[in-house]
C-alpha cells in the first residue's frame, strides 16, 4: 500500500468516524435525512458510488484520477441516479408486499413494519427481485450510456451537458459484457441478496445502506466497463 492509499483510506475512515461517533453530527444527519430524503440521496450516491469508480480506477491504473475521467460529471450522474434509486425504493417497498397480499398473503404489508419474520423475509426478497429485474437493468444501461458520453467528451461538465447520442452509444455497447457480467452475474448473486438485506432493515436505514452499497455499485459498473476492452471510445 502506497502513501497515497494510506491518505485516501485515512480520509474515508475519518469522515465515517465523524458521522458514526460524533453525536451532534450523527443527530444532524439522521434528522436532515428524515426531512430531506431526496436531497440526501443525491449527495450520498454522488459521493459513495463515485468513490467506487475512483477505487476501480486506482485498481486498474494505479491512480485515483486521470485526464478525461471526469469525477465531477460522474458525481452529477450518480446524484441523479440516487434520486431514481430512492424513488424506486419507495415504490417497490410498497408494491412488493402489496403484490404478495394480492396473491393471498394478506399480512405481508403489515409484516414490513414489524421485526424479523419469515413473512418479512419473503417481503424483502420479493421487493429485491422485482426491483432488480425491472428497474435495475434500465438504470445500469443509463449509467453505461452516460459513462461513455463522459469519456467521449473529455470528462468535463460542459461535455456531460452536451447532447447525448443515446441511440449510437446504445447500439455500440458491449452487450456480451452487459449480459454475461452485469446482468447475469451481479444481479442474481450480489444485488438481489444485498437488497434483500436492505429491506429487512428499518425504513430509516435502507437508503443509507443502499448508499454504502453504492460504493460496490460504482465499483461493479466500472469493472464492467473495463471488461469491455473492445468498446473503448470510438467516434
């Protein structure tokens, strides 16, 4: 581990300790998160998911940043995606148990409000499966398109705000990597179990836990991009 890595890790641990062990900061965070959940979702994913991509870049190149990588544009995109993830959480955490009730498990919605039970586990699993098989692939494809656009436009905020050639990028995506790694492996073997755990947590901690998982999300999607060697940006 190099000196830069120690500094980087120390900084992360210091910030985490600030929020965990300093009561006024912890109290402020919990209160503000409760009152302004969407705003906090933007910043949590902007910071943590981008952190995952920075770590992936460090693993690949030995550096935490490089020309054209575009940390700020990536943070903007992840902040926006954080908003959509929070929206999805609200919708699926209600819709999943409601679907089970529709199938005959009439106590499923109520089970989400109580402590651990097999019915709550089934609730959480249903929420995770439905969300990850419908919302997640669309979100991941959108991320890949914006990621490609950021690289092609030099990693600048102005470049991010320029028109995105969605159809062109979509056609030229490496669908072998997207299907065989991102969809086929990470969704069933990581995201469905991880989000099952997420929805077993009290409601006030779910988005926070998801934001922590955002580090893994950024890392996984960045690794998926690196696997697509043949998809290196083309005009």
